[in-house]
């Protein structure tokens, strides 16, 4: 009973805090609208005076009266009462719906779930506030942009994030450390707001790492490790792991370059660090095991099959992230051979990514639009995809699935330029392959 009370206490505190944010947003909106209207009134009066060659005094009575009436209408008792009742009804409906979903007889750890369902309305509010979060790679952020673009780690979010962490800490006390449910909570409440838009830490920039980004990446890896290696007593939480693991893994490999001193060219810095190469080998295994788990249960396989982006996230993390780094590490260790398990795995994974008429891939199920082309280019037409394509063709006589796209110059494809580009970027790896296969020193 005490945990029910604790859950309701957290629900009430969440509602009060969310309400404070809503009222602050309304007040700020009114202030901005008032400022814009007053500036417009001043400029309109000034323009009128210039048109008539007169400089009449600005009459503030009309705009000030309008603003006063607007404030009275916005903040009168009836409007406030309806707003509060609607807000209360919405939160209670969300809370009761969460109880129906997570407090059934098939669910485990009901004591912990009291805190989980109480924290879901707060999480929904945090997720909504992060709709305008920023993504890396497009611009360098100045101080003003950092404050204007709301992100999961923005200082304005600190009270909400702190309360969410408090609820989390109270709830996971009742989940065994050997159960992966606590990691699913971590992924959903604290990491997914970053994953959904590939957001970076608030103190991070496009090219430069930061302490906050390093902490975020470490938390992401720890959560991935727990989700992949621990067991689940609650089948619904296990389903959350099976659906959400690929996106979280993609996020980690998309941004793990921030571990390096510079994001640009970070791969060749990380490939020299045993920690990151070991993680790539581990992730390859986890992604293979994940696919096996999808195939083992027909209902889960059908659920995943309906969402091609989930399957694509797994394939792209494997081909463009973990397996790429693992293969380069194998080359640098002098262990490359054409029948290496990673070579066979890459060839198979790339065929499954491209697909065929008889066996449509998740990529093909997206249709032939811009989304299809962006995913296709990520695996086939980036320097990483071109590197593996050439290595397997030049040294093993293996043709990879997927046709590369080349620039057309003088009615000819610019293939030779791309070949030289691959040789210039991966010259060390190509030299090691030749020494390993042909014994050149």
C-alpha cells in the first residue's frame, strides 16, 4: 500500500510541476505577443506620421486596452478552471491507461510498476518539450542557439529530469539487478529523448566533444549491455528491449566519434583504442543474437516485420558501425582472410540489406522515395561501404550486393577517382591486407 501512496505522491508532484511549466509557457507567450503588438502599434503610428508629413504622438490607449482585455480573457476564472479540469482529466486518463498496460497479471514487479506508471505522464511532458531538440552536424551552436533550442539536457529541463530520476531511483530499487527491466526504464525515460532526433548533450558542439557527451555515451553503452545480456521476467519489458535496442545501438555508433578529441576523422582515432574495438566485436555478437531472438518467436517476428525501420536500424548499425570497425580491427591485427567469419557475415548482411524481388528487404518495404535513397546511400555509397566493396572484390573476388552511385563526368562514371579516394583513406589497411595475403614486406 505504501508504494501506491508513493506513486500517487509522485503523480501529484509531476502534475504540479508540469502545470507550472504550462503556466510559464502561457505567460511567456502572452509577453512575447504583447511586445510584438506594441512594437507593431508604434511602427504603424510612425509610418502614418511619415505618410502625412506629421509626427503625431503615439496613442498607446488602444493597444494597451487590447492587451488588458486579452489578459482578462486569458486569465479569467472560468478559463483557468476549464483549463485545470482538462489538464487533470488528461493526466488521470494517461495514468489509468498506463496502469491497465503495466499492472496486469502477466507483468512482473508490480511494486516497481507503481513508480513506473506514475512517472509516465512526466515522461510524456518531457518528450513533448524536446520536439524542437537540436541535431548534430548541421551548424556550430552559439550561446543564443543553445538556449533557444530545447533539448533533453537543456537547463530548463533540469527540474523535470531531476524528478524523473528520483522516480526512477525509487522504482528500480524493487527490480533485481539481474533483470534487464531497469535498463529498459533507463532507455525509455532518459536516452530515447536523445535517440529520437539523434540529439547531442547540451554542452556539446558539432565538432568538439564535451564531458556531458562522454557521460551520455557511457550511459548508452551500459544500458545496451544490460538490455542485451540480462534476462526479463516481464514479457512486455522484453518486447520493449527487442524493439528499441536497434535504435539505441544506432545512436551510439552514430555519435561515438565524440569519444575522440575531434568528431571529424574520429574513426581512425578510436580504432587504435582497445576499448572501442572490443566494444565493436561485442556489438556484432549482440546484433546477431537480437536477430535470432526475433526469429525464435513468431509473434515478435511479425511485430518487428511490421516496422521496417527497426530492422533497418539493426542492419545499418551492423554494416556501417560495429562490423565495419570489427573488420578494420581484424585487418590491423593481421588476421584478415577471405573466409573470415566477419567477411561472410558482411556479405550476407549486405545482401539482406539490399534485398531482392524474391526476398524483399526492410529497405525495399520503405518504397523508392527519398527515405529509401538516404538509407541506401548510408551503406552503399559512403566511403565505408565503398571500402569493403573494393576489398572483397580486389582481394577475394567477391562481388557485394548493391550498385554504387557515381558522379558522371564527360559521360563517364567517376569510378577511378573513387578508387583513389578509398586507397588514400584506407592506405594502411590495404597495405596490411596485401602483406597478410601475399607476404609482401
